C-alpha cells in the first residue's frame, strides 16, 4: 500500500482547520481523502478507528460453502444472480454480492485453490467471479461506512461507485484509491449519507482474477 498524506478537497472541514494543519490534525487525516460527501481510507486500522466498522463473516471453508465446485477443489460456487448473501450463516442476510458482468458464476475460493491466473493466491476465503471480476454489493440495510480488502491483479486499477439512499452517486477512480497491483489492498469509505450499494469496476478482471477478501461495515 502506498503511504501518503491525504487532502480535503472541500476546504475547511471538521478535522482540518483553515490554513496549515497542526501536527495532530495532519495525523488525523493521514491515509484519508475527502471526495464530495465520502471520506476515503487506504488504511484499515485508521478506517476501523474512525468508523467502528466490524468484519462481515465469510464461510470458514470455501469448498463447503456451496455444493457447486465448478471452479475446482477449494471452491464453492453459486449463480449470479442470486449471488452471495452475507453475513454468512445469518438467518436474515443484510448484504448481497453480485457479479453482473461475469459468466453467471460467483465463487468463494480458498486454500488449496490455485488456477495459475490469480496473483496473489487467496490465503483465506475470497470472492471471485467466473469471467469479468466486477462486483456489486447491495446493502439491504444501508450503511454509513464500508471497507473492502481487495485481491488485485497485475493492473491493480479500479473505479468504485457509491450509490446512496437518495439515488445520488459518487465515483472514485484509481488516482484516489491508489491500489497496488498483485497485492491485498484496503479501501474504505465513510459517508454523511447512507450507502445503499457499491460497485467495483476492475481493469483486466476477465483475464487475471480480482477478488474481495473481506468486507467491513458500519450501520
């Protein structure tokens, strides 16, 4: 992850006073950015501290998640739609994950899965799609913050669109997200408006896999 100080592009804000920031103010905005209404985080610890977000449970074992093992040993796959409901094992799921541009199959994969087209190889249960790895995450109970651990490919480029409950949207490109290729990278968003869904548009996902290794949310 590239470490850098971030900026507020809306001028003076709650955490930043007018003029040069004091040392504690600069520390408060380290690894965050302001884009419209949403604050962007590139550090998971800073995101957790600021938002109190909790990890959304994934299945402990990818292979046993679904009886469809069309992606081989270490995979559990489902049609998309209906996609993957989360938290895993919940009687009333609040999150739905789709891959609308895929070949119609969405999978949990994990060790010992390795098809040679994913770098890094998943080290825990991770969501991948068969075909284009663009992901739509819908929140049946809208959230104020969402964090993602992305498994990136050799491009490591993304465009993320947040859709709010009032139907407005914000779009963040790679210049803001700054995700490195072939890595596990964190991006997080906190908004003053409730987030209804998030769409992750990846570059090159149809050729070399991209995935979601973890999701955090704040009500």
